[in-house]
C-alpha cells in the first residue's frame, strides 16, 4: 500500500499539489478500467475486430454437388 513517507509528504503539500495527485490516481484508475473492460469484451467476443476474407463471396456454395433434375 502507501508508504508513510509518501503520506507525510502529501500532508505538507499544497492543495493544488494534492489535487494533482488525486487527478493522476483517477486517470490511472480510468486506464485500468478501460483495459479491464476491453479484455472482458475480447473474452466474450473473440472474433470481434478480426480480419475476415471471403473468397468469391457471390459464387454459389457447392454448386457441383447439386443434381439438376431435367
């Protein structure tokens, strides 16, 4: 956790410096939350964002396997 030396330094700091420290902590937490959410989404949707390639997308599938009745 926090070192008592750090807490002592903060107690002697100005209000502006304390606010700056709090803003940095919140920014770090937001980044951690975003990374955590991105990982959860990636686990739920493993193919999201993956490159997909369709070879001849408009050609019929297995057209030779169908027997035409004449």
